[in-house]
């Protein structure tokens, strides 16, 4: 964690319209760390979960002098309470802005960048990464040992973790006259939107004739495989060790739990959930949760 001493005035200015009101004596107040419950001290920025029925008691017992809270708690002597709509969201924003270390923009001397690659401003490319004839958007962070092939278009502010492989040839074959398999041409692109995260050792294939597409703000965890021609929407969450076979349509805000498998050529409707270890073999309607192998709708009890 990055060391920082943040004055309360700076903190309030950063949060801006998130702040609804402030209780307590603000003169001289500051924060210099984030911590879990067991390690909170006087200068920690603490927060209280709004749905916790004991939040007033939790607030009073906190060692922190500055606490993010929602409406409905009472002022506590000796503490500064920053009332916000969503304390956890505010904490996350503050943490990312002041306490998370990000690599400084630049290209490591061991990285290999094709002369025809387009690299935006403020990009970091880490050790031993290899970038082909690709387009890398401004503000991206490309960790070590990443391989980005020709024809990949990466939006702004993406975070690609170590060992990821983007835009490799998909697993598509035809049979010749003697029944022997040969490769179907994989000549499409991989297009990734803005603010997408791709986890360590995850592989996303380019399209065959069409493109593989990943929408804005989608988050993909470690050790996942996404095959060719998938069309994945915005704000999709694909957790660890998920396999997505080819040519699916995955709408916005879908959640795919760990170790799930998606068959291919199916449609996952907006906001649906695929449960842990589930094997999706048919379309899943919007907003539904499917579990099991083969996956079926989970009925509410």
C-alpha cells in the first residue's frame, strides 16, 4: 500500500458530491491508511456497512477518527463522520486514488513492441511482454509476460495481468476429403472496450471470420479461457477458472461464477447468473440464476 497522508479537506474535495454532510471537528483531521477491522487505528479511514443492524455500536467502537457512514447514524464525540450515499463505494474510490500503487507509465526495456503497434499515452508495458500490430488505449497497464497478438484493439484504462494471452488463434477446424482435420482460418480481431480487466494467465482468442468483442467495464478473473467469436457485453463479471466456448452472446451485467462452463452458440440474457461449477448448455433468460450440470433454473423457495 502506498504511504499517504490525506488531509480531511483534500478527502472531502475528492469525494465531492458523494458527501451529504459531515459531523464532528474537522480541524487538523487526516487519514494515512486503510485497514481491515482487526487493524484499524486512529488515522485509518474506516467505514460502516449500511445494512448492519449494529452499525451505531460498530461506529462507536471503531478506533478511527474519520469514518464513512450512511444516513441514520448519530454523531459520536471525538469522531468525524462523513455521511455518504454508499460508504463502501466511497472507500474504494479513496483507496484507489490515494493508497493503491500503480506502475509509472513507460515501456520496460525487455518488452518487445511491433513497430506498427499503436500505443496510447500513459501506458505501462511490463517486463518480457510482447505486443504485435495491436492498438493499446491510453492509460492501460500491461503486466509482465503478456502476449498481445496482431489485430487486438484495447480500449482506454484496461488492466491486463501477468501471463495473459490476447488475440491468439481460436480452436476451429474443418475436415478434408479424407476426414483429417485442418485449421479453419482465424482472421478476425479481438476488440476490448474501456476499463476492462483481464486476469493472470487468461486467454482470449480472436475471431475466426467475425470479431471477438468484450464490452466496457467487464472484469475477467485469472485462468479463464474465452474462445473465438464471443460477443460479451458491458459490466460482465467472469470469475476464476471459467471456460467460455465459442460464439456465445453474453449480455450486459451477467455474472459467471467460478469454474462454470458455457457450451457455445448460446445466449446469456442481461443480468443473469451462472452458478459455481455450472455447465450452461442452453440459453439462459435475463435475470435468472441457473445452477448444476447441465445448468437449470434455480427456483426460489
